[in-house]
């Protein structure tokens, strides 16, 4: 399978390989999902076209607990580790189940050049014990294949790489730096002697300049581009 991935020369071949890999891992679905800093989405996999279209139309990118949870992590994530307690998360989960996504999932967060972020995911419908056994046996292969997928996606879609980050103002640098150090927003505002409302303006401005989907992503991109040092 890895050899086939290395030899893939276009996106249709990558799509066909996602179907073969789904069968190889014996799961209901296997998906590669690229999310750019500006929110543009690209991917391939075995979810139904109806679910993919619904996901885009309803802008589920902003409420999907898998995307939000993996933005904050660097290691593979079992979906049971994520927060599904909110109203929006529960509604999203119900829709996903109704469209055959499965009640179990395992996602590998992948970070590439220039702040690129992607997910490689497998999902299935089974009990917890069966899923735990399946993932334990396939974990290393899933991580490896996920990174091979991302490498190929970068080769095929070079123009999708996010643009270089714009310079931050001194106050934006201060705000991002303290957030990167683990300060809460209240602590940052107090340290900088500004209101939390003013701090929010600085954070949103920095997030826009960095092409980040949320504050955590903005901090990560600022660190990656060397705009802040912790």
C-alpha cells in the first residue's frame, strides 16, 4: 500500500487508494481532510457525497469536535477523548451517525509546511472493546499512511499552501506570546494593562493576519513563522 501511495501521480489515484486502504484496515470509512488557515477544505475518502456536501453547506468545520480537538493536539486522537457535550457537538454527531460515519473514530493530526494542517481519519461502527483492539493493532500503520497521504497531497496541490504570514504589531506579538506561554485571556489583559475587549481585538487581528482558524492555530502559526519566541 505504501509503495502504491509513493507511485500515485494524481488525485483520482489517491481517491482510489483511500478505498483500498479502507478495506485493508477493515473500517467503514477512511478520509484525508486538509483544512487551510483560511478555512478552505480539500480531501478524499469514503464518506458519502451527501454527507460531504452537507458538511460544507452547514459549515460544520466550525463545530466539528474532531477538527477543534485535533487543532489542539499533536498526537493521534480517539474520538472518545473529545468533548461531545455541547449542543452543537451533539447535533453534529447525530447528523454524522445518520449519514453512516460511525460511532467510533481515530484521527491523526498532521502539520506540514507554512502552517498547513490536515487530518487522516478512520471511523467505524462497533463496540468500544472491538474498536480498541482494532486501533491498537493498526495504530503505527495509520500514522505512517496518514503522513504519506499528506506528502502526496502537498505534491499534487502545491498552490493550496497558505500564504506567508503578515507581520504582527508589537501589541499583537505581546498577546500571542503570553497566550503561547499558557496565560489565560484575563491574565494577558491584566499583564498588558488593557481590557479583555481590547485584547480580543488584538487576537482577532493577529488571527486574520496569520490565516488561522482559531486562537490556538494562530499561536501555533506565530511560533512556526518565528513571529513570537517563547
